[in-house]
């Protein structure tokens, strides 16, 4: 089965929880060596735990940001979403941090350019002032919308909101297990949530925010200018509403 989402939607966290609850192997399609040096983490994600395994029924838990997955019609797909404004903020600081570690003048092959080529998108014209974050929004907002719309059109097995997983994790996972057609005890779900808690995520850099004040749902409001808010919602308002996020306009 696949766990898919746009970058910075926290798909890794959901994939870890699922791999533990379903007692299946975890595989990161985008970073195959993700677990190679972490024996503690691997011990939870190799499908050799004592509780029942559903790997024969559902396959491995495969995490990816891709929009093109072979065999997706036959394989369960869990699509994870997050408020696109918070996604933009997290993704911006992640990219900014990555560039700072290398050559800041080197051209960046972004996920945006890849998905736009695959979907045949044209660059969206902008009325934003050319601040660094505004330029980032210009390059990525339409891509986020297209990624979400593409997977909504594929009708995934389940859609999980990051905010729900964060605030009501046990209930969200229990509902997801029903959608997957499996029976996982509340004790196992609770144990998964306890293992992969916020401290664990920070330790293993799953929550990759580059500022301590970034990470909670709605933190985008502290960083977006009015102009940036309007720009985002002109492009993404329909998708925000479909996913149950409130518009600020």
C-alpha cells in the first residue's frame, strides 16, 4: 500500500504509524536508504513484531511524494493532506535550509519543476512583490493544488488530514483501519501513537521545521502577508474548501 502526499505533509509520520499498526515492512520510495543507519527505528518497521501482520493483504507500506505510481489501481492508497498554507511555510524553510548547507547560488531542481512537467502545467502569472517567500509561493502554490487535485481524481482508499492525526490520532487511525478493511486493536494503535510521539519525530527529524515557532496548524497566519494570503487563496481556495480548511478572504 502507498502513503502519498505533497512534500511537508508529514507522510513519513503516517507511514511509520501504519507500518507499526499493520506490522508490515516500511519502504521510502523517494529515499530508499532512509532507515539504513537507524537500528532502533528499523526494529519497529520491518514487519516482525508480535502482533498480527497484514502485509500479505496490503503489502509493504510505501511512502512517496510521487504523482505517478505504477499499479496504483490495484494497491490501496492513503493520501495525506495538510493545510496548504502551512505546507508552503514548512517547505520554504526546508528548501532554504538545504540551500544554505550547499552552494546558495546553485540552481535547484525542485519538486515543483518535476510535477509541472509531468502535469503539463504552465507557470502561473504573479502579482506578488518579489520577496523570497513570495517567489516561493509563485513557484509552488499551483503545484500543491495540482498534486491534491490529481490524487483526489484518483479516488484514493482514504484521505487523512495531518491536523486530525495530530489532534485525535487514535480516532483517526481507527477510522483509517476500517477503511483499509483490517482489525487492529485499540491497544496497538495507542502503542504506535506513544512510540511515534512528537519527541520521537523531532529526534528523527521527521518534523523538519527550521524555526521553533513553525509547526502548529495555522502558524502560517504569523508569516503570510495580506497580499500573499490573497494570492494563495485566489489559486487554492477551491481545494482548501474541499479539504475542509477555512478561507481567510
